């Protein structure tokens, strides 16, 4: 007797992917907020302030869209906030790494 396990696994995979595609806009908003916090901790307010500000503005637009039940718009802006905050954090880390690379090495005793 043939097993239906491969088909069941495939079907479950499609179901999970479908649910993930329709994640709550609140989840996307939380991910964007976490990314902004990570960027702040990294120092993006000093090294990538325009990206950080754009991420914050996008989060606010996403919050406003959730209040108006415009969930697709909320998802779009929350995901853009996540991308902007991640870019701000990456830029900050690159700047800090470049500074460390150009600093003179401390003399060993």
C-alpha cells in the first residue's frame, strides 16, 4: 500500500505558506518596531538618521492604516519600515567597522 505522507507534507507546506503570506499586520508592525530599536541600539541615529527617520515615518503610517482597517496598506508600510531600519542598522555597522579598520593599532607591549 502506498503511503500518502509525501502528499500530506506537500499540502501542509502549501497551507503554512498561505497562512504566512497573510500574517497579521500587527506582526509586521512589531517586526518593524523591533528593527527600529535594533538600529537605534547600533547607533543609526548618528550614522544613518535619514533612513531611521524614514523607518519611523513608515511605522506611523502603518499604525494609522491599522486604525482605519487598511491592513494591506499597513503591511506595506510596516515592511518598508523594516527594510529601512535594517538598512540603517547595516549602514551604521559598516561605518563603525570602517572606523575600526582605519584606527591605528594599539602597540603591544
